[in-house]
């Protein structure tokens, strides 16, 4: 009888699973081949987001009001803003719409209350770790930087260098003329065989037409290691470069956006993080000249190899 009564009583239904948040992505409306970069980032975001992902391409005439209206119509709860136009508009969105930023070349800026996101600037820690793997004898790294744009990056780099037993010699240069003088001093007097020169993403201190050829010529003569954050420099003779893994960056942006939403949209602990989703380009001719003795297995593990094989 008790069994029959139990059958007659309706069982309590489990509570409905909470719907996954809707994640919105805004990004520039640009032509190929640059559009392919954002397509790869979007693929990573979609792979990591548990709920619906909606997108909006930003034409030149799109304003913050249009983005807010699009977000409202699509029930967007958190936004990933990509590129320079995404950064510009995302900073103007209403405060109750959490936004994280990515695919934008601005220096890492850790700190509460700052915009939250992932910079395109590679992590100094990752750069120095790769330097150690390729050239274990290197103990000193020179860098010339613009203090007006890259002071926060150099602060991160100093900590990363100290943690990895490297001496970082950072020389400020507010203009290209000063940068040339700094490099000449490094190349002619201060740097010795086995030392390294780091070329950051800095348009003031790294000039493709004048500064880079001067550095590469002298570095080759003195057996200096030169590394950068620009893969095109590797083709010209720089030993290695770290550059974005777009899909993995998208996954990390999605996770960061969802984490910020869980925190109620707060920028506490925020700031622009350096990029850790990275690929590696290497120049084997330069490695051979420096007698770094890369094995076939090591070479097969790089994402780009110059000269091409």
C-alpha cells in the first residue's frame, strides 16, 4: 500500500539548470587578411563559451548607443571588445555591461579599476623563458624603450628578469634619435658575445628602416642574440619572436569575460594582462651562426621557421 501511495504522489522536479550567459563580441569590420585574425579569435571564444555567442562587426559609423541597443536586444550579459575600435567603443558602454578587451596593442596595465583584458603585447616572462631555452648562456638583456608608452611593460619585465636570473638593462628613449644613440652605445661599447637585445613593440625605438638593419648587422658581427615580438623580424635575421595564438587567445578572453561576470562586473583585480597565448618563430640560420645547435626535434616544435624548409 505504501508503494502505491508513493507512486501516486508526484515526485519533486529538479530545479531548472541556470541558463548559460550570452556573450557578445564586437570587432572591427575590416578586409582580409586581417579579418581572418578576428575569425580565429572568435573560433576560440565560441569553443570556450558555454552559452550563446553573438557578434557585431563595427563599421566606422557605429557608436556606443548602437552597441548598447544591440546588446539589449540580444540579452548580452558580458562583452568581449576586440581591436582598436572595440576598445574605443567598449570604454564608452554603460557601466552595468561588463566588458573585457582583447586584440589591441596597448601596454599591459595591471591594477584595480583599469580596463580588463588581454593585450597583444607578449608576456616578458614568456619571452625570457624562451630566450633561456634557446640560449642558456645568456645572462644579460638590453632593451631600449619609450617611457611614455612602455613604462608599465618594463616594470613587468624587470620582475620577470629577476625571477629568471637575468640582468635587464633598460634604457629609456623618448624619441627615435635618442634610441639610435642608445643602440649605438649598446652595440659598440656595452654588449658582449652572448648578451641579448630585446626589441619590444615600440614604434619610437624600433624603426624598421634604420634601427633594425643597424642592430642586425652589428649583432651578427658580435654574436649577440636579438629577439622580438614581431615575427616578420625573424625573417630578416632576429633569432626568435613570440606572436599571438589567435584561437587560444579567444579561449582565454572568453574565460576572462565569464570570470568578470561572476564577479558582478567588477574591475577589482583587473587591468590589461600581457599575452600568454603565444606561438614561436625562429631563424635557424641565425641559430647556427650563434652555435645554438638546435636539434631537428626542437626545430619541428616551432610554429614558423625561417629560412623555410
